């Protein structure tokens, strides 16, 4: 018996993600600016944090060829990550993926890479129906497959 077809979701740019990134980096820069170091060291650290924030914002979908533009998730936990430039990376969803009502963090182990990759998916990146299906697949998909690593 065949399972359901893979869920393919196209990721859009997220205003929630941008707001979260900006708030996190502003908080970090504020903490560094208040540290008891030399003013030049603090200024360099704040500039470095700002540069990293800009780099992070550019990695959003559709802004970078290496950013994840689409995700295909199967019921058995296999994942295909499609980058903005068209490259397809095959892997598996890991049990460390987080499924919440406001955000889903899909943690994948991509074939050929040593480190896992995490993708935060906010509600404004995909439709409500796609978000519901994604949550269901991550919560129960793969658990019925013997020997499969549950996502």
C-alpha cells in the first residue's frame, strides 16, 4: 500500500522571520554595547553583528541562490530541499524537528553533509493548509515505518 504523495511547499519571504532576526540582532548589539570593554572593541563587535544580521537577512527564500526555496517532505521522513538556484538536496527529517503552532523548525540531515540543517518555517511563509499538512507529517509521518527515523 502506497502512502500519500510528498508534500511540496514553496517558501515565501517572511515578515515574521525578518522581525525576529532584526530584534535578535538589535538585542545582541545592545548587550555588546553595554559590556565593560574598550569602546573600539565594542564598536567593532556591534558592526560585526550588524554585518552578520544583513547576511542572515539575505539568506531568506528568493533572495539568495543557496537559500531553501522549497521543501518536499514524504510520509517516510525523506526530504528534498530545493535551493533558490535549483539545486536539489536529498536527506531525512530528524526527530529534533520542532512542531509548534506559530513556527515549525524542520531539522534535516542532508546526504553528504556532516551537519544537520534547520529551516524555520513561519505561518506567513506558506498557506494555512500547507502548514497544517506539514505539522501532521512531522508529528505522525514516518512513525509507522519500521526502522525509519521519526521526524
